């Protein structure tokens, strides 16, 4: 069968009837075309959307990032992809995934063409998933999700005979922070400790809030002496940190220490015994004067 290219009218029909929202911009970075799907979505006229008019429908919190990504890609003639909220014709803001590509006419740069999809359900589903997995205050794994991840890491370590360690961290005298400075200050300390733990570990490690002022870290594929070094580094980082908090609408700085308990995987371990031994090591650290790392191995 002989190849037959599409003519202009056929291309126009495809673009206008596409379920995707399609836009085009010239070399001046100003949009000069929106397809029917876009106009139906926003409920606005072509004249209202042309130039930078479309930006008036972008959520105020997203406008700067949206414009920055668009202009930066434009200057470099690079493809881009971004998510932002766009106001629909009924006034509801919907999450849009926007992908733009440079186009050329006879090898001369002529502007950009973009295609957008409403991804609100997917985006909100991901947000709900994150909320179900994250501790709302510290933005690290919550107790339930950290338990699931640690079980998976534990099973893999047992199966592959790989080293695996559990570290329990408890802030020393934390009740005094809440009692004397208030719960807002206590929450700020917890958030900063979570940030220290995240910065001190790798992406493949599990960092979770175990409850109250207690945290748990799972170190996979790390030899015991390295796990000890990481634990000590975390202890020192917390002890040396100046925690910025608010007290009665004024800024304050305070110091705090942590006690840490470390356990290493043994052949006879279950995940329960491994975590329990880390917890017992933590109690030993508390009994030994706090601000130290202890391990019952």
C-alpha cells in the first residue's frame, strides 16, 4: 500500500478533536493557539487565552514555578514537563500535566507545541497514598509504613544473607521541651530531628517516626561497624545542632541530645526480636547517662 501523508485539514481535525488540551506558542514565548478541548475546559475564548492570558487561570501558588519552567525550557529549546493547577470552567482547580516540545519549520525554530491532560485523580490518589505512608508532622515514614518497609528489608537480608541493622533513637528529656516551651516548639524540634536523620542516611534506608519523640532507622547492606559509625554520626549531629523554635511568637534556639540503641541481624532473629534488641539497647543508653549509642548486638 502506498504511503499517503495527512493534509492540513486532516491534521486540524485531529488536533481539534483530540481529548488532550493542545496549545502552541511562537518564538516570542506567547501562546497563539489553543484547541477546542482547552477552550471547553477553561470556558474561555481564544482571545482571552492568547499571549499570557492563559496564566490568569493558573492557580496563584503555581504561577511562578509554571512560568519559570516554561521560560527556562524555551530559552534552552528543550522539552519540558510540569504539573500545575488550572481553573476549569466551573471554577474548580484541576491538576494538569503539561508537556511541551520545540517545533521547527525547515530547520528554523518556530516555537513550542504542548499537550495537557487532567491528572487530578492520579495526583490526588498519590497524595492520599503519601498521607497514608507519611508521618504528618515529620514527613518521614509513619509507624505502620516503616513496619512494612522494615519487614521487606528484613526478609531480603535473611534471604540473601546480607547485613542489616536497626537503630532506635529517643530524644533525651524531651518532655521538658513541651512543658517549658510548648508543643509548637516540640513539634519544630521533631521536624528538625527527622531532617537530620534523613540527611544522615541513604535513600534505600528506612527512616520512620516510631511514636512520640522516638524514631527508627533501618540500615540495609551495611556492615555492623559502619552502622555503628552512622549511629554515632547521627548522635553527634543532633547534639551539635542548634534547634530553631518559636516561643510566644519569638524565635529561640535550644540544644537537645538523643540516646540511641543499635542491633544487628543474627541468624536466629525475627524482625520482632531484632527491633526488640534495638529497643533494649536504647534503654541501656538511657541508663548509661543518655546522649550515647549502645548495642546489645
